[in-house]
């Protein structure tokens, strides 16, 4: 009876729902254009944004179909068009999400070679956070340099030099990562910080153990073909511990996470002191005391900018 009543009401009011013969063609064209637009937007925006805009387009389609029906009694297949848009939206958003995740993973891997992993994670996971202000904390600094690098770079072709350095730093960086520390620095001279930015128990001894492992690795590396042929220099290492200020410095959108303090500068000087000491690992007086090890003293020496002090090495 309700159906009959609805039909009678439609006849009396002249509001008779209908499907125009050309509507399927119009709907197919609209669905195609909508899918292309959704796919285009999804490849240009982040997944969450594109998904939200896709839902807005679906809502607009349903709303437009309802408005057309209310105004002209035409039955537009909003469900079919919406399903087509949803399919494209899900597929493109999934692909875009996978692409963003790959790019994020690559960024973490690349930037972790220059910044501590926790700092890289903060930049990527919380990009709107304020910059890290200066923080005072005890750290152990480990500086390395390649002996005779200037001479090596002058006599080697750039491609050959880069090949050797790629092998050198890839293996040294992998080794250093085992000792759970953050590090930053250039390709030629690398500064590693222990107990920064995260806490690290017994960071002085971890730095010394790491230095000994680096020395063993790089000496073995120097005996390999290519390194031996070009007389690749030994690696010199300086270690000292103390209070440093860590944080972000820079302006104009270019920031660096770095540390400043006497222990940082002294570690760099101790790396250079290996030249006249004839050692590969030079350890400062404060690090020697805090390590608690029976390190070998190499005597009292004048260190530029720091005065005379007793220096130590972990080498026999």
C-alpha cells in the first residue's frame, strides 16, 4: 500500500524519479575524471592529506547526486561513482604511503651518518618542534684522522681516492655503531661523541675500546690491495672526556647538531699529538683517570692552547 501511495503521490505532484538514457555515459565519464583527479592528487600530496581530500570528493559526489535528485528527480548512480573513487583512493594512497616510508627510511639512513640517530628521529618524527637548546653534559670525545691524507689526495685520482674512502668510512662507521654512540663530522676527520645525546654507561672505557677496535680494523685495511699499493696512512685517534655543551647551531634554515667544550678541542689536539708521540691512540689526563685502567704514560708534553699535561696510550 505504501508503494502504491508513493506512486500516486509522484503522479499527482509530477515528481517522478527517472534514469535518463545518457546518464550511464555521463556517470562513466565523471567516474573516469574523478579517478584521474584522485590519482593525481594522491601522487602529489602526503597520504593523510590525499586521503582526506578523497573522502571530501566522495562526499561531494553523494551530495551532488542528492541535490540533482531533489531538483530534477534524476537518479544519478552516486554509489557506483563513489566506489570507483574509493578504489583509486585506496590504491594510490597505499602506494604513496609506501613511497613516503621508503623515502623516510632512506633519509634516516643517510642523515644518521652525520647526526646522532636520536636527533635524526626528532627531526623526522617531530618536524615542528623547536630547535634543541644548548645542554651541558659529560661526554667523551673521540677524534680520528688519516695520516698523510693531503699527500694521498694529491697523488691519487679523485675517483680512486673516493673508492678507498668509501670503503674506509663504511667499515669504520659500521664498527663505531656497535659501541652505541652518536657521531658527526666530515669525511676526512670524524668526531665521535660518547654519552651524547643519549646516556651511555662507562662512556670513557667504551670510547677507548672503540679506539682500539678502529686501530685494529684500519691497520688490517692498510694491508689490503689498493690501500697497500697507495700507501694509505694509519689512523690517528685522540680521546678526552669532560663537560660539553650540545645543541643545534646555525641560521637561515641550515642547522647542525654539534658540541663545544675544552674536552672536544683537546681530543682534536691529542689526535694531532700522535704525530710526535709515535702512537696511534692518545688519551688525555681526565679520560685516563676516569677509565680506571692501567694505561701507559707517554710523559709530560706541551699541548697547544692547553699547556703541559701527562698523556697516555692504551697501546702496549
